[in-house]
């Protein structure tokens, strides 16, 4: 039997909870997918975070006649915009808190030879319970652009603006695909995603330049990437800005950054704007929304998700609890805040 380390994710992308709840391990990227093909039934898997934390350990098992696969699960094709196509099934054993260890490398998936790590895996399998698994997400129906336009027009988008929105979709998708196919994702930083991908969508959805502030300074907090106001941004005769009119805050990220943790920063900004009802995080083509509840607090779990390259009616990873593309676009539509 072989031993393997597998990473829980990288910057802004932590998949450990999804590994555990679905009883799986999955990876993306050509090299990682090729390595996953070498994982065999009965092999040991060590789930790591960074180079010093062992989150869980398990053995590769067979379910429904197979123990691994690649490219046959649609929901793995859109993990907040990332394709994690190659997978294996694992019976995970999870300690009450991650174990501190040494010997892991930075690699996403590779063989583990160090005796102390192998022993740590056996300790978890012996002394920690098997983690319960949930059913995998169901296949989610795609959203066609025509359906999106029909919906937004009923929500207040001017029919004359539909052509502009269609053109914006096309331009955003072409550029996002260019970035994805031809560039190192670390080179596509948040200033580019905000300028060339996010702003064109906001303008096409009816926001005027006067209603949008970019890198808005907030005393004691920092700078908001994008703040949207229901009225034009102005200052009164005392020099005070009309922060009460800020209804939407968008935290922008680069292509290499995930969307798992970025909402916390946006929610901190929102505390300074009592009329802000929602925060959004985006890498330029994927959007997650977080709405304020009746108690005035923001959930740590998203309310809706949109991948502009592949719009769906529900969130592919958790369709039971998280809405899809139409809900995101309604939130981004300026008429929703009038």
C-alpha cells in the first residue's frame, strides 16, 4: 500500500470540509490529475494544511464499484471557478483538532515516505472515528443568457440595456478565458479583475460611475475595493460623505485567490455602512454573495453563487442551501436598490 499527502487547498481555497463531508479527495491541474491516477484502492491518504498540520487520515475505498475517477462528476468542474476533476473515495478519520507534524512538502499530492507521518496516519485511523459522509450534490441545470435577460428585465433592467449586457457577458468571458488559457493566474491581480471584468458588468447592470467608489478609504478599517451607492457619491456642506447611501460592497480578488475567506474582510467594512445590505466577493468571473439578516448580521455562508463562464441555477457544490446565478445578478442590478 502507498501513502499520499494531499493539500486542503491554497490561498483563499480550503477544501478540507468538502473532502470530509463527501468522503473524497480531489485535485485539479494536469500534473496533479496524473498523480491521482497512481492512487490505488487501499492506499493511505493524509490530508494536510500547509506543511505542519495533519487534518485527517484515511484509506481509499470503493463505492458504487469504483474507487477513483477523473472528469465524470460535473459538480467537481466548478469549485468556485476551479476545476478539481480527479478524485478518489476516502474513509476519513478526523481528530478533534489538527495534529502538528513535520515532514510535509508544499506539493498538492505526492507520496509520503517519512515514517513519522505514516505512523501519525495509523494513529488517526486507530483512535479517531470515521467521518460521516453526505450524498454528493445533484447535477444542476445551466442558465442560458436568454433566460438571464428575461429575468433581469422583469426585475427592472431596461430592455434597451439588454444588448449592452449581452455584449458585456461576451467580453468578460472572452477575456477571462484568455487569462485562464494563456496566463499564470498569479499575474492576474485584483486591480485587473476589478477594472476589466467586474466594472464592465456593474456598468452593464445599470450602475453609473457616479454611484461607484473604487478603493474608498474608511477610517479605522482600510480601503473598500468597490462601494456601490443608491445615489451619486457626494459630500455635504460639512465635508461628510453620504455613507448612509452605500448599499453594496464588493471585495475583489485576483485569479489565483479563492473566495473562501475574503467575505470576512468585506463584512468588516460593511459595519461602517448601516444601509449596506449585502457584500459580494469576486475574482472577476465568479461571484459569491452574503446578505444581511433581520438581526443586522452577515452569515458566514453564501446566499448565492455565479460563475459567469458557466452560469447555473443553483450553487454546484451545495445546491440545497445556496442559490444560483439569477440571485447574484438580481443583487448586482442597480434597480434592486432603488
